[in-house]
């Protein structure tokens, strides 16, 4: 997800400025099928790591990962989804979408660091 969010942040979202409302609506339809399943798997595995960690992985790492995931999901639900709907309705606020998406980009990058920490700590 770290690589995907950086692609979205740097390449994909800025290019939405070149689409009309119908193109943005189609983008949303297609993107959901690509990002939805991995986000669900990530949520399930994050919750699992909180309750059943490999030996050596501290609870604090799992909880930090969970907190960052909560930031991502809340941002997605309260900021990105409504912004996408506005773009599909013709709002043209792509720059605002890109700016607000830094929340998820930073949070997912942080999760990548936490996952690296957990991998290093695992016995």
C-alpha cells in the first residue's frame, strides 16, 4: 500500500485534473476494485497482529500500526471519498484532493516503517 499511495499522490491524483466529470466517475468505479480488497486485507491483518503477534514483535508496534490505519480509514471516509464525489459532480478541486491526500500518504508511509520494525523484531 505504501508504493500504491505514493503512485496515487505523485502521478495518479494530479492527472485527474485532465479528466472531465464522467472520466473521474469512471476512475472511481475502476479504482475501487483495485484498492478495496487490499485495504480490507490490510485491516484484517492489522487487527490480527494486535491480538496475535509473532514472537518478538512488541504490542506497541502493532498498536501504532492500528492507529495509523485508523487515520487512513477515517481520512478516506471523511475527506477523500467526499472529495471524489465532488470531482465526479464537476467541482474541479483536484489540487485540494492532492493536498488532503498527504494525510494518507504520510500515514501509509509510517505504516511501512512500522511493518519494517515488526519484521526486524520478529524472532
